[in-house]
C-alpha cells in the first residue's frame, strides 16, 4: 500500500512537534515538489545519514541524498535535519505555522550564518510557486512517497 506525501508530512510535523497547519502543509508540499527527487522515504532530499540507508545520489564534496529503509527512518532523518542549528530558521517558521510564504522566504534566502536547504521555486517567484502548488494540490500532496 502506498503512503502519500500528505500523510508523510503530517507525521513529520508531529515528530517535530510543530503545528499541523495548512500553511505548514502547503510550505512543505511545495518544498517536496521543488526538490523533485525520488529517494525512498525522503521527499525533501535530506542528507542526514540515518538507520539502514543507502545513497540516492552524490553531490558536492561527497554529500549524499539518502534512500531510507522505511517511513520512520525517513521522518526521523528529516526531523534531525530541521533540528540542526544551521536550519533553525526553518524550524522556527514551522513552529509558527502561520505562513508558507514566510517559510519559503527564509528557505530561499536564509539569514546570515544559516544554511540554504538547496530548494528554489522552479523559475517562479515564491508567490507564483505557492499558487501553482495550490492549483495542483491533489496531484502533489496525494502522490505516493517513493519506497512506499
């Protein structure tokens, strides 16, 4: 049985203990869609090695996006990524849970000293990208997670 992106993100937000708000769901569905990867149980293409994982791809100086063996490992690894100090700006936005636009603003242009996740809206402004995700919500949010 396949597991949808929407359900996976619901579980991620619960693991992070942040609001399961529509704005957080919107922000993360847009992020997953912009990432465009197909790594098993890793729709946000996190690079944290966790559990029984194997490389999906390699980039930069030996970094990997990982395939995870199961749903829980993927959620734990992604939560660990958001909890890293260099991504605290993103976790803060998820804790607020009130603006997909603000999440994307700090995703694309992090504050000084913070890391950039790597995601950008594909050739669109943030507003246009979020509007596109809204228009295709069911196609994006209900798609099965790779590995499920």
